[in-house]
C-alpha cells in the first residue's frame, strides 16, 4: 500500500477517536476549563492521551502528512520530469531520425529527378529515331509500290510485245498471201489491159463524136447566157428611167408638209439603195458561171424579168406621185402602195441573189440533213401603237417572225432551241399592254399549224437562247409521229467539238429559204464556250450584207445555226460575230420561264428577261 494512502487512513482514524473522547464542540482553548471543572478525574488520564499530547501528536501527524504529501508530489514531479526528459530524448532521436530520412528522401528525389531527365532525353531520342524509322518505312513502301507498278507495267509491256509479235507474224503471213494474190491479179490485169486497149480505141472514137456535141451545147449555153445578160442589160437600162423618176420624187418630197415629208424622204432613200442593189446585182449576173442547167438559166431569166417589171412599175408610181402633187385624202394610200412595191422589189432582189448563191454553192454541206430536221416556229405579237412608214397615223404595231429550228434529241426528249429575239422578247414595242399573241409550230407535211403552249426556258449559261421542250406538246409529238420527213439531228456537244475541231463548219439561216454557207470559226479565247467568226466563203455575202435586202440574206445573224459537214448541230449564233456551243447540260429545265399562254403573262416574263439581258 502506498504511504500517502496509509497516512490519510490514519489521519481519519485519529480524528474520529478524538471526536469520540472529547465530544463534539471541544476546543483546544477550552481544555483547561474542562480540566479544572472535573478536577481529580482529569488527573487520572494517561499522559500519552493528554490533550496536549494528542494535539502534539495531531500536529506531528499533520507535519508528517504534509511532508509526506510534499515528498509524494516531488517524487511524482520527478517521475513526470524524468518521463518528460525521456520523451524529449525520444522526440530528439525521432527528430534526428526524421531529418536523416528527409535528407535521404531529398537525395533520393534528386537522384530520381536526374534519372527522369535522363529518361526524358532518352524518350525524345527514341521518338526521333521512331519517326526516322517510320519515314524510312514509308519510303520503303513507296519504293515497293513503285516497283510493283513497274513490274506490272513491264509485264503488260511484255504481253503487248508478245501480242505485237504474234500480230506481226500474222501480218507477214497475210502479206505473203496478199503477194501471191497480187501476182495472180497482175497476170489477170495484163490480160485485161489487152482487152481494155481495144475498148479504149472504140471509146476514143465515141468521145470524138461526144466532143462535137459538147461544143454545140456550150455554144447553146453561151447563147442562153447572152440572153440572160441581155435581160440584165434591159433591167440596167430601166435604171436610167428610175434615176430620173427618183430625182423628180426627191424634189417633190422636199416640198411636202411636215407630217408627210419625213415619210416621203425615207421612201426616197430606200429607193436609192434599191437602185444601187439592182445595179450591183446586174453586174453580178454578167460574171455568173454559164455552166448551169437549162432549168436554172430559165429560172434566172424569169427572176430578172420579174425584177424588170417591178422596177418599171415602181418608176411609174414615183412619177405619178411627183406629177399629180400632194392630195391629202389619197396621199397616204399612194405612199403605202409605193412602200409595198419597194418591199416586193427588195424581196425580188434578195431572192435572185439567194438563188444565184444556191446555184453557185450547189446546196453546200449537209443541207439535206439539216433541212429534214427543221420545224417552223411562228411568232406573232400585236400591240396598240402609233404606226410608222408602213401605216402612217395611229395603227396597231405588230411583230412577226418565222424561225426554222432543227429538232434536237437530248436526254430522252425532243427540243427546239431559238434566239429569244425570234419570240419577240427584244421587240422594241413590247409592253404590258400587249393585245394578242400567237405561237405555232409548222411541221413539214402537216397543213395545220400546231399551237405551242410552252413555256420557253432560257439557257442557264446563255439567256439569249431559249428552249422549247416538245415532250409537253402532245399535239406536236403526235403530228411528228405521222411526219416521216422530219428526222431529229444529232448534237455534237462541247466534248465532240474539242475532239473534232472547228473545221468544215457551216452557218444555216433560221429563215424559210434555208440558205447555208461555209464559215471559218475559232474558239473564243476571251469567253470559253463560244466560237467567234473569222470569215465566210461565198462571193454573194459582200453584196447581200451591204445592200438593202431581205432578212433572209446570206449573212450571219443572231439565231442562225452552226452545223458540221456531217449534219450535227454545234451551236447558235448569239449575234453576228459569235456562236454559243450547245452541250447536253444545256438541255435541262431552268428556273426562269417565259409563258406562251396569255399576252399579259408573256409580256411580264419577256420584259423581266430583257432586263436581265442588259
């Protein structure tokens, strides 16, 4: 048992005994009074149990207890201090150990960082080496592919060489066989020559007699040509009378009222140009090749006679107008009669020149194929406008056009392609107040014109040209089924033109005469997809392009068709110098459409397209 606990127990026992002996409430200072009162009884108490002794004992016990308590506390504090010192030494040792570990770990970390840097450098070097090896592998694969291709090409060349060798051996055998055949034929020819010599002798005698006949035919042709030139001279002589009549009419026109003066002067100017055309045409007749058939010469004589009569009538009408003077009531009708006579003379000049051109070219190029592929498209528009030369005063203004377009088959459909101007899109009097319109198809062998319902669709890459899709024209397709004369023409296309080249090309008129002439066209380097005109090959063109003749003259115009010598369509002239080359891609329904149904719808769509063309 611990001493401190024993001291506490003993202290408790002593205190209890003292309380039991003295009773409660006894005090140290009251001890003498109790002792004095009791007297003898107190003298009988043992000295070791006397209050003083007990008090001393208690004090001694208290001192011992306090000393023991202090010693216990000191001992406890000493134990605690030794424990704390021991714990401090342990902590110091642990701290030293931790510092040693931290230093060791820092050194390990530094070594690991150095090792990591070395690994990073090694990885970069390995990556560079890997990239180099990959590039070398790709180059090796490329070389292997090239070698494989070369090996394949070599094998192909070896096979081709073997095939060529076999073909050469076969040709040598054929040549040897052909040589034997030629030897046999030569022998036969020698026999035939002897027979032909006898035949030639007989034919020579026949040719001598035929030459005499030819000389007589030439003399007859010369006589006929002389007759043609005589009629031409008669036409030329009539020009003197016309010149006098024209001079008289010009003086008369100068004195007319203002509202009639410009019309009369315009008629006089047109007549002067007609006179020049007649004079030049007469000179051309003299230089015409006399080697013509009798029907051709008769036709020329008849045409010249018609021109002579027309010229004579026109001279008489001009003379009557200048002689009778101005009559306000009938003067307009007389001017219209003169104008009509001029139109007839103009058409006669153009017709004769065109006929001479046809005789000279002998229907050049693919005329037959192009003619058999054509359909007529007739357009007629009427608007209430003020008239001009043909109808002085208020009168309806009209537009009329007949275009003969080739039937083209492309994309499982039949198409017609025309210039927008031939539908009246560029007509100067076209306005919203259009009164009437007619669009019809003229089919060879079919007497009744077939209406066109449309719509017409401009080409996406060349809006001046429009397409008519005949698949939507049931009546026309039905009529074509019963018209064996009409045969669709082929389309050369741009790829075909590049392969074939722009040689041996012809321009065929879109008008009813169907005239054609050879031209030299070349690709337009400034605008791909077009051909540009360089020159023409007909001696009548210079005359027809410089004289006042019909619109069907032999000269390139917008809407004319470019055709190959084989009869395939190349393109369409967009003006008098350039042609647009058609391709299969052009024959597709475009977004824009020109209605052919009502005057209002046509005028709206046509005016919108005309704005886009500017």
